[in-house]
């Protein structure tokens, strides 16, 4: 398959990119890694009249220490996110999650922010942005704004971005030292999109769990945080019995779709199995009174 014809703009700066998007009158698309956009164009699922290439803009390819947060620029490739030592040391749950993302060639080109903008409900990075309280920085001809990851995803493959807006970076939480974490995923083949994944982090203070975070993906139209399930574990000594209760409650919150790959019942069951493993691992890894 070949894409429909389009004009090409090589953006020299972020300001140039958003001007070009505005000039396209809602019919332009940013291309970052092209790993999701190009297949969609080749299948003619999207037919932008203008492609705005951001790959030559300087300053967008850095992972930066921002105190209690880490910034990931719009041109940071999956390979960099997966191997960066700042991320590995301070957000081990993300370091682990990145091992499940796609294959070598896709990882060399695909970008963290491109994955957010593509908003696939079975992609790891959107869920990690929710788990890590991501703040997404957005530029348009009207200026800059930020959106919490919680407000960024509005549906399957749909975000709150306007057609003339460019994501320039995301800031995500560094985890406090000693935070326990668990990441569990099931895909038919390594590197495929997951049927479901669960991510959990928590600290251990005076024998109880604090700062509990629970995220899921692949079991709904969007990745999700589960505040009710987090509250069930928060302030409690985590036992297998309590995890069992939390998993039962979690399953009642899910309304997955049935599709070619799995039935809704199977996905709901799988999500519970993965969440149980991730909660168990997070509690086991949490260092006693490390906070
Ligand atoms: C075979 C294969 C397997 C894959 N497996 C996985 C997997 O297991 N897990 C996973 O998470 N992903 C997977 N992916 C997707 C991959 O991670 C993509 O790289 C990612 O979804 C999109 O990133 P990109 O930089 O390539 O974005 P592009 O393809 O360039 O763009 C995607 C969309 O985002 C928009 N966009 C990109 N950057 C910006 C920006 N800065 N501001 C505004 N809009 C922007 C584009 O206009 C487009 O609409 C797979 C892809 C392939 C081809």
C-alpha cells in the first residue's frame, strides 16, 4: 500500500512546526518516528494533506533531570528511554516496561511522545504517563499549555490535542528511593502490543503501603489508573488476602471489549492475574521505611 499524496514540511523549530500545522487548516500531521503514522497512511486510514517533520528540530531529543521529575523530549526514541541510566535508576518500573515495547527497528525510530499522541489503549507509554502523573507540554500558535496525562487521553486513538498543537515534552515523576514496583504484561509474541498489562508502585512505611499507584492497559478504550483499588491497599499491610480482595474489586471495574485477539471475559481475568502479580512484586520490592 502507498499513502495518498501529501506536501512535506521540514520544520526547523517548534514554532515553525506549529505555524505549518496551522497553515494546513486542520489537515496537517506531525511525523516523529513514523512507526504508527506511516502504517496508517499506507492503509489510507489517515490522509493528511501536509506532513510536518519534526526530526530536524534541535533540543527535543533529551532526557533531563528536573528535580523530582524527569523530562522526556518529543524526539526521545524508545531505545533511549529503554537504556537511559537516569530513568533506569529513578523509574525502574518504566525501565522494565520499555523491554516490552515493539521490536528493534521500531524502537530505534518510535518516540515516547509520539506514542502518547497516537494513544493506543494497548501501548505501554500512555499507561506509564498516567502511573507517573505525567505533565504534557504543548505548543501551538496561541502559546504554551500543559495537560495532565489524565486529561490528555479522551478515547481509543483520540487525545485532547488540537490539530495545530505539538507536544514538546512530557515530565514524569521520579519515584522516591526504595519504592517497590511491579510490571506485568501478556502478549502473544514478545514485542507485540499487549493483550493486557498492569503496573503497580508503592512504598512501605511502618509496615504499611503508602503512595500506592495501580495502572492497567489493554482492557478498555484508554489506559487507566484505578484510584478505588489504590485506596484499598493504601495504609494497609499488604497480604495475599488483601491483594485477592483488590483483584476481585478491580475486575468489577473493567469493561473490556471482545475482539479478534481475546474475549472480554478473558481480558478481565487476565488483568486480574497480572495485577495480582504486579501488586505482589511491588510489595516485595518496597524497601522497609526507605522513604
Ligand atoms: C510492528 C510494530 C509493533 C509495535 N509494538 C508496540 C508495542 O508493543 N508497544 C507500543 O507502545 N507501541 C508499539 N508500536 C508503536 C510504536 O511504539 C510507535 O513508535 C508509537 O506508537 C508512535 O511513535 P512515533 O514516534 O513513531 O509516532 P508517529 O508514528 O510519527 O506519530 C504517531 C501519531 O502521533 C502524532 N505525533 C507524533 N509526535 C507528535 C508530537 N510531538 N506532537 C503532536 N503529535 C505528534 C502524529 O501526528 C501521529 O498522529 C509498534 C509499532 C509497530 C510498527
